[in-house]
C-alpha cells in the first residue's frame, strides 16, 4: 500500500448542536456564515459551549480530514501542522494517532486552532466561528526535507496558498522527494486573491487538482466544464466537484462525468475532503481515473449522511464493501495514468 503526507491548518472541529439561533446572535455570527474570530472571542465562545454540555471534538481542517480518510483506507498517512501547548493541541495529536496517522505537529506560540461549528434547527444549517491560532504560524523554516522522504503522495489544502513562502517550500521539498502532489483549492475567495501564485504552483508542481464549481470558476473565469478543460492543461489530473450533481474528471483526452452516489443528505461538511481521500486511494491502487472518481463519490456519499466531517464505522464498512466490489469489476489500470 502506498503512502501519503498532508499539510494544512491543524484545527480541532468543535461541533455543537443548538436548539435555536440565540448563541449566534449573541456573538454576531450570521446564520450559515463562516467568520474568523480573534483569540478573545474564540475563547469566550468556547467557554459558553463548554458550559452547554455535550460537544463533539474532532481533529479537523481540510487536509487533515483527507489524511484521516486515506489512513482509514489503509494508506500509511502523516500530517504536518502546528498546534499550541494546550488541551486542544493534545486532543488533535491523540485524535490523529487513534486514526493511525503519524502527526508531525510543531508547537506554536498561540493557542491551538479551532473551528467551532454550530448546527442549528430545523435544517441542520452550519455556522462557523474559526480561530486559526498557532495553525497559521507554520512557516517555511519549519519544514525539513526528512519530513517528506518516503511518501508517494503529498496533499495540500488550498488555504495554505495564503502563506506563499510556506507553500512554495513545501512543494519544492515534495517534488524533490519524488511525491505525486495534489491540492484541494479549498475556497473561491482564496483562489481569487492568490490567482497568479496558484497558477504558478499548479503549472510547475501539482499533479492532481481538486476544485468545486466556484473555485474552478474563480481559477479560470469559465463555467465548470470549460474550467475543467483548462485546469487539465496545467496538470495530469483535474477534478471539478459538482456537489449533489457528482463530479467531473479529466486527464489528457480522457473525460468522465461521475454520477453522485445515493445518499440521505444531512450535512455536507467534509464531503470534498473525503472525496479527495477516496480518489487518491484508488489512484494509489493504479485504478483508471473514472474509478478514482467513483470511489470518491462513494465515500463522500457516506459523510453527507452524518453531522460533521467524519464517517462513522457502519458507513465506513458499507463504503469499503461497495468500493471493493467496484474495484473488482474494474479493468486493468489505465496506461495513460
């Protein structure tokens, strides 16, 4: 089984089910929005949540979610990030270890990053208050060549594009180590504000690009189908995720529309992250890109059926059975890949 190293913001997801919007109004958090908060506000919100009782703590962040998925699939998986010397930093580390991930967690001067996710009735709408803390202190000087040795894949979350010196150092080290490099664009506004740099990194270092419709549009100024074509000219494999409409994949002249897998959707958190995990896992087995997309579709259909970004054990078991059946039906690996 091949191996993967990821890098991203080390954030602990703190999930809270709220009976109404009163807490959101108290902290001026528009329902359905994602707001960045400072340390003082972040600590106040967390203190209130602790007093409410039942919370779910899960190691999170886009790349960390993907690496959790690859580890559960059986790939040797590691993650680079930065946390504080505190309770949440310890929870992040032990949470990754429990999932079989090797955590390469450097220590920052601030508190550990957290993404407080408020899920409100009646439609399980999600509102985010994000305090990045030590996560954004990760810098190019923190990265050592030995961190990258021995990994077949290197996966980046697009939020790191905002730290251009860090990201360039990371892809240089990964390329020198011979890894297949993938990036999830992560956010259309991040793409828009770092467009020239992102084009440079993708064209010169990245092998696999994952983008949703809005990110693909921000990157190319084109609609999804034409955006896919343009992205595929800059890398080996391009993927545009279409939410409930499935996804599209392209490599060279090969194009496939991947249908969504049936699901009883409750919460779309983490669907794109776990799609990337399934795609990379299938690619590591030498599967054709169509099968890679279908594996991504299967596992992402499971995460939307639960609240939060982590698939539960029964759904993982069902997904693995469905994926094994799919792979057993598949043809030999595509020579073009």
